[in-house]
């Protein structure tokens, strides 16, 4: 059984929308059925539309595919929100990065795959950030 892992939105962007040297690694992670949150889906949709200027039908299909491939999609609860506030204050991360960390910790993930956060950093002694593109 694979360890419980959480995917950041940048992994999904490379897997689904941006043909890039990182795409194969991103797709390999996506098909391993890891966990994401609704926030990750929201960030994916925002980047796909605003930055990549993809049409809504393509975005909707990519989101449907992602939801199918992920083991679970977590809601953002008040408890997640409050935990993220504490993480942001303690570590100094931007709130939305802290929200990703809080979601991953909430469900017991041991690894967060993200290109945007410091590779190798351990959060609360139980979650390690890994850059899958290094």
C-alpha cells in the first residue's frame, strides 16, 4: 500500500494542461490516486482559465478526470480553516499554502507534493513537502 499523499494544484496543472518536462512526473503521481482538496480544484480552475486561457469545457473535463483519479477530494471545513491560520502564523506561509498543509495534515497524509514549497521541509513532524520535479 502506498503512503497517504496530498497533491498541490501545480502538480495537476502539469499533469492535465501544460505539456512540459514535468508532465510525466505529474501524471505518474496523479494516477497513484492521492488526495486533494476542493481548494486544489479551485486553484486549478483559476489558473487554467485566467493564466492559461483555457475554455470552460476543457477545464470542466479536466476537473472531472482529476476527481476520478484522486482517492478523495476533501472539503474545506472551519477546523481546516482554523488550523491553516495557526500554520500560517507559526511558519509564515501565505494563507492558501497553509490551507493546503492543514488539509493534508487533517487526513494524515505523510507527503505533500508541491513545486511551490520548500522541498524536504517537515511540518508538525509528520508531513514532508516533496518537490516531485527535482
